[in-house]
C-alpha cells in the first residue's frame, strides 16, 4: 500500500548508510529522496515538499544539528530523526530538545527504523490535519460574514445574491481591491444548494505562470521535474461545490484557452495526462480590472469573458456608499469585541464623521484595519478620534451645524443603519446599540424614525 505522505529525505555523507536506509524505506513503499550532505538537503527542502528528514548527526559542512535548525526555522512541520553513534547520545538528546522527533543509533535494526519512522509520520499527519481543520474553521467563520450595508446598492446586491444563489450559472464579481469580492462569493455559495460542499478559493495572481495550470487542473507523476506524485487540481478538489477564481484577469492567454474548454466541456485534463476527468464545480470569478477593456486590448479572451460573465455583480468602492460606514463600523466593533476580548460600545460622533469623510482607497478592508487598530488603542468603552491613525487628524468636522443638530444627524443615521441590519427587530437593535429597549423606542420617536 502506498504511503500518502510527502517524500522522506535521507541525509548522510556515507553512501552505504544512505542506500541501506533508502532500501528499507522503499521496501515499505515510502517515497525517498537522498542527499549526501547538509547543503544539498537544504536545497531540496526549499524546492520540494518533504514530510520527514532522517539525517546523520556528524557530517562535514552543514552537520545534522545545523540542518535541524535550518529545517525548523523554515519548515517547522517537517519531522526530523537524527542518526547518531554510541558516543554522541548526549548530542542526540540535545537534538530532541531542539525539535527533532527522535534519534536512532548506528547500527540500527530494520524494525526499529520503521517503527520510529511510522511514529514520526503519524505526528506529521496529525499536525497537517490540525492545520487543515484550523483552515476549515476559519473558512466557516468567514462564511458568517455578510455584505453589510443599508445603502441602495448594498440592498440591490443582497437581493441579486438571493436570486442567483440557487442557479448553476457562472458569476463574475467586479470591484476595486478590498471591496469584498470574496465575501460576495462565499455568500453565493452559502446560500446555494452547494452550501455543504467545498468552497475552494484561489488567487490566480499569486501563482506563477508556470505553476497555475498544475494548480487548477492537477498533474500526473513525472509530468515535469519535481512532479514526484499525482496532484489533484483545484477544479477537482472543489467537487460539486464552488471554485472561486480571484484576479482572473492575470491568467496567461495560453491558459485562458484551456480554461474556456473546461467551462464548456466540464472536464479537465491534468498536466502530463492524456485522460479527461469530469468536473462539476460552480465557477465564481472576480477581477479588480475592467475586463471589457482587457478584451479590447487583447489581454483577455472575449469568448472566455462571455462564458464567465453570465451574471455580473459590481461592487462600488466604499467612498461611493459612505452611508454604509456607520453600520460597517458597528459590525466590525461587535466582531472584534469577541476577537480582542474587548467591551467597546461604539464610536463617537466625531469618529463617524471622520470615517465618512475619508476616501478609503483600500475600501472595506482598509476600514476593517482602521477599526481593529482603534480597538487595540481604545481603553474605554468608546472609540474616539485619538484612536484613529494620524491620517484622520487632518480632517475636521463641519462647523456650520450646531452640536445638537450634528449629534441628531449621526444618531439618526446610525440607529437607522442598525434597524436595517436587524430587519426592524428593535430588541436586537437595542442590544447592538447597547441601549435599553425603552430608550431605543424613545430615540426612534425623537429622531422621527417611526417609518
């Protein structure tokens, strides 16, 4: 039975020992790489995923202890077994204190070697599983996010999501960086019939041109240098769920042809394979560029654009929906109270004015960062202007309005935003506003919000 791990790297300057260990491991059906010194081993682990290193302690140049340090600094999840002689047991114990899983002494027995390797790989597997579960948990938490806002555009976007979520159609989400394109994609997925299926997100712009085909479609063993085993592509990994292709405009033209074929035929051919495999994931693509302009300039295929753009959702920049900022601010404060173990009730009128007057080149993501910074520096129960970054200090309030009118204006906007968020549920709105229900009713009457 093949072992479902990344390769094991055996490092020893003595060829006979290296070959002996490799032979034992390969007979047990492990994939094994070899290095005759620490220098070559460090190059291998920087280029190839490795699950376990079995290294001699005493080697010229980079010895076992140095290689252990290099490995744990760069790739802390890789397990490490040290090979020692009888006179170096104390250093072997030191290696364990420095992060090695265990050590074996020369000469070693086959059964002992395999036992230690199996236990080390069990630990490696457990670490990888915990990392995966943490990632899944984070994705679940992300799916709790909503497209927050009570502006006309925000309401239109939510209505559109509710209409298209249960269809199989491809969706193109456009908007500046930081406007919340992945939030939209996750909302479509979580409101669809695929909600209990995988949501796989990939930033196409973050993957080098020579690797993106393999990432999307997968590859077979031996397809290229370093392809030491079959790799499932993201289309297949998404299964019957949703594949979110962010920064779709960065995909090279030659790959756009292959992507178009996948969308039309619903099957992929892994790199190096001659066989097609069916895929059924729904595609949601996103871009911060004008794709029609990219098509006109021959940077993006027109046929692929039309295939992706069955339904388009355009998210306006935050500066064009400033009325959503008080509601977004309340949303981030409430969420960060939990994350930061704080008890901040809200932001002052001056802060809300400064936030609504800002241009927000980084959009909602920038606002989230500003609120997080303010929460960290806030020691009371209210975010004040002094808690904001220095860029806000140059902005001032409109002095043409009286203090009473200014307070009333912002209270009206803020309470209205929260009431919209709770769909008119005054008990929940009072909780979010940290007001008594009777106080909220009185405010609604005073501010003329009965309707």
